[in-house]
C-alpha cells in the first residue's frame, strides 16, 4: 500500500483513527495543566506567570517531583544535593573530549546522559527513593555535559562545576569560564522555569512509554532526549535564530516573511498543537528578548522578531510559541543556536523525571493498537518468478 493510500484512510469506516494521537487521553497527571483556549499553563497547580515571577528553577523542580512547593529547609537540602552531584564521571568527560567536534550537541547530550547510568550504583533500582535521587543527579549533571562539549569543540578547557550557586549560575559559569552577573543568572533561571514541563508532549510520552516497560529512568530520559532532538519538537528555536542570522541587516523582514508564506514555506516558532492564542511562556520571553536586545546592541533582532509576529498574526492569525522569542533571548546571552535544544533538555529533565515517577506509581504497559491496511493471505511466489 502506498503512502498516499495510508493518507486516504476512510475515516467514516475507521472513525477511531487519530493521526498523531490527536485528542486521545492516555494518562492522568498532576504535573501540568494546559488551557489552549485561554493560553494558560499551570505546573502542579501554580500558574506559569506566578512561577516565572517568584520561583527559582530549583523550587520548580521540587514542585514537579513532589506536587508542592518546598519549605525553606527542604529547598536548602535539595540545593545541597544538586550541588554535590554536579561532577561528571571521568569516562563521560573523556567521551566528551574525544567525540567528533562536529557532532550535534543533542546527540552528545543523549549519549552522555545514557552513559551516566553505567556509573550509578542505583541505575537499575526502580524504587521511588532511588528514582528521586537519580532525577536529582541527572538534573545536576546535564548542564555540565552541555557546557563541557561546547567548550571542547571550541578548543577550550572544560570548566569544572562549582559547589555553590544555582543551576543557572553554574551553567553559565561552566559555559563561559567566568561568573555570570545577577541579571544573566536571573534570565537563565526564568528560561529554565518556562521549559520545565508542558503536558503530554512527544518526549514526555516517550519517557512514560519507556517507564511502562519497567525499564529504568536513565533509559526514559535518554529516549526523551532522542525525541526532543527532532525538529518538530525541540529544534524550532534554533531554526528561528538561523533564519534571522541569514538575513542582511538592511533586509525587509516583512517582505521576506510574506514571500515565505506565499511560497508555502514554514515559519518556525509559530503556532502550537495545543494553544489557540499566544503561548503564555512566550510573553515572558518576549519581554526578556527586548531587554537583552537593548543591552547587547542587537535591537534589530528584536525589531525583526516583533515585525514577524505582526505579519504572522495579520496573515495567518497565529501567535508565537515558546521557541520564537527564546531564540533571541539565548542568542543575546552569547549562546550558540545549536545549543538551544540542549538547554530545553536540561530544564525539561525535571518534567520528564516527574512523569516517569508518576507513571511508575500506577503503571500499565503502554500498548496502543494499530490499524492494519495492507493485503492479507497472499499466495507465495518463488523468488525466481518475482
């Protein structure tokens, strides 16, 4: 049967076929709630606006893992554990040093994350207590993996993690080799909060499916990284930034976008599978994008982004998603575009592990059915007559 035949399945005969699992509810969860019509996002009962304006990323991690905000002593203990687990095993560092310097950063992150299991005595322990400790370890170590590969491919020495400061602070320190200012740390912290969790997206579904087989949590996060690596899921902000960087500074960006639309070419960073209005995370990123552009003499990038947003609203009536303004935010902070999805992952690991642990609490093997649309019981033809 041809691909076209697959696309033209009789939906009257098979009304229960949902391509991409549209509208299918496979799980119940306490981790996040999305109202696509209102443009509202909650993490474990807390509106994303409330968290972006008040919380730290570490508090959000605790919230996703425990369904409540931490008390002062609990947050202090979590920070202590996260700081103690930042060092990478030497074989993982050696892999980062010796792998192809032209490798995709997400490929390196996926492989190095998988390797972490080999040096964890609790790797195959699926008890709730062990899964929590492993979640903390991966959250602590993924920033070190990303920063180390970024420096190695640029011919720089790896910067060892600090035993102090927030995850955002330590990541920027390891990445740039110098301690970040308070404002840079705050921007990175908010970015991590905004990317931490987002319902039953593709990578989270993969993570829960892996958990359902009673595999271990490193496999779940490794699989999620592989899913996020796909351009339809986690690569949109890189595509946005590359599009902007390929324009001349005197370009007519409005004409450029209208031409793309006339040629039916996709403009990345717009529209969402769930939201019917602006992505609530995009509002925070747009504000930061403007501030950073003014501080880094890249106002033209923000102005282009703002103009593109207007054209897309006028022509297609679609709004930006989280990826659109995160591109210029990260770029204005000096982060290379091909690292953007990795930063997404180092935040989303908290959501992935929260869902893994939730799945494990009341597990059932995930086994959807397929509709077979091929031929049946065909006669055998000897090979010399085919």
